[in-house]
C-alpha cells in the first residue's frame, strides 16, 4: 500500500475522470458495499448555496472547536493538496490514512462507473465513520439535490447560503432552477438556516421546504446579523448578543458568520450547544485561505516595493465580483488597486469583472497554469478592455506583479482573483 496518496489520486482521476455527472445511484451502490458509513456519522450540518459555503463551514468549525467540540469537515475543492478536503477531528487527514481509504473505496467499487468526486466523498464518509466526533460538517460539491454529499437521511441541521447564477450548464440556466437544486438538501424534520435570498430563489426554497416538511430559519425574519463599527450584533427569537468582527475580511463575511451562528442555534435543538463566548472566539480564530487573504511573505510579496499589499481571492462568479467590489470600493479611497486575474472557460468573465472594473487602475490577465479549461490571457484582457479597464497580458503571476510594481509610482494593493484554481497555484508557488 502506498503512503503518498498522489499515485492513487492520479489513477482515480484517470480511470474516473473529474467529470460532473449528477446522480446518486453510483455512490449509493459503493456506500452499500462499504457497509453504509454515511449512516454511522455524528450529527451532520449540511451546507449548500452558491457563494459563501466554504466560509460558512469555516466559521462553524472555528466556533464548534472553540467550544471544545470534536469536528469532522468535508469541503471542496482543495487549493494546494487534496488532503485539505477532509479534516478528521480538526486535523487535515494524513497521507497514509487517505491512501488506505482511497484504495479501500477503489477495491469496493470494482471498476464500475463512478466520478472522482463520488469516490472521494465515499472515502471521507469512511474516515468520519471510523473516528469519534461531536459534529460532521458537509459542504456540497455542486448543487445539492443530486450531490454526492446528499445521502444523509436526516441531518441535525442544514444551511443555505445566498443562491446566485453559477454552474448553469449543470444546474440550470435560471435562478429558479439553480435554487431548486440547492433546496434539494432539505429533509423532513431537519431545520434549515437560510441566508437572505433573491425573491425568485426564496420562493423555490420555501416551496421545497413546505413540500418535504422542513422548518426554515430565515435571515431578516427569524435572525439577523448586523455589522457595527467595532463588531457584529446577532439577534433571534432567543435573544441578542454582541460579537467581535470576524477574522475573515469583507462585508460579505458578516452574512456568512450570521448563517453559521443561526445554524448553531438549530444544532442546539439536537443537544449540541455552543456558548456565546465560543462563538465570539471562533469569529476571531477562523481561517479560510484564498478568501480576501492578505499574503505577507513569499517571493510574490518580496517582488513588491515597500508599502505595497498583495491580496488573494478565489471568487469567480458575478456575485463574488460584487462582494469583492464592495471591499474594493473602500480600498480605492485609500490607495490604488490593480488586478491580476485568471479564469476558466465555464465562468462569466464580464459578469465577474464588471463590478470590479470601476475600482481598479489596470489589470494583468494570465492563463491559469496546468488547467485545461483556462481562458487564454488575451481573451481575458479583451474582456477587461471591453469594460473600460486597461489590461495587458502576463505569462504568470510573478511577471504580472513585477510589471505592475515597475509602473506604479505610489504604494498600492494588488488583488489576484478569478479562480480557486489560480488561487491554489499562487499559494503553492508562493510558499
């Protein structure tokens, strides 16, 4: 048995390509052969939505761990190493354990059709079933209704982040269709915290909840999280309390933090309570890379003149562009901002860039390295120019950062954005 999971991950990718084929039949078959590990988990919190799923899960993990709870976590995609997707008892899964689990799943699958995400999700369920925990946090991979994580008969709680346009080829080309897929995680008897939604999306979620008998805990109706000058304020029917500002920057993280707290209030109905003090501690301890992350060391940072800042964000759809633009508007009042961006060909380039363009002095476009679906740099640059943003191409991030620094006369901020795949490359290359 190999210790390094790299070879088996490559083999699974080769035999079972990273295609998206939404169905539950294949993973149900495999889990049956593995003695149903998904039915042996600690209480589950299942999180779906378009943007903010990972951040919401990160807040949940930080708050639960601050309360002394042992937490298993499954998220995707990873940034640098596949192991990041699976946390067992708070720790990223080790190479030897991951290799053994993947080989066990591969053997049980016996060469039958299955996607890469399905077989690796089965491995996560195995890991979680075999180690004690107080809570399991599951982030959907894509959609919800037919997502491989959607096999828990009755989670302790669910959460749905804001639903917006993304992955239209797989989930549908209207907001209502996409919301219907996300709402597929709703289960009879399972309460669900729901972030503020577009009216069209909410109508679909509400209809699904009524159909299956799920209790919705709605932002603005049942709970609120407000941002103040020096902190946050959470309120619901059980009371209100003040909280510190979260460690994750950006006004949009207020909503993600609020959704996490709301989900914890629902989890308390299953006997797993988290004190207000632990919630506050979790807000200040939370970490989630490539979400408005400031890079403070490494060769890319060293290439910048004194006083410059380098930031990284994996946002890639119009809603993410709007969230980044809200932060960029504040930045623009302080010092110039420049963009370095790369995207894949399934994303709405203009939709992502349009909100950001008014706040950037110029941009450098690059093709994401080693990514088959990367958009050519010149195509990206042309899209930026079409929005009135001065843009040139660069062979890589290092060249882009160097070019910007060489031309700008004053300290500025550089924001690298447009793709989680690009963000992963940056984190790997920058050390």
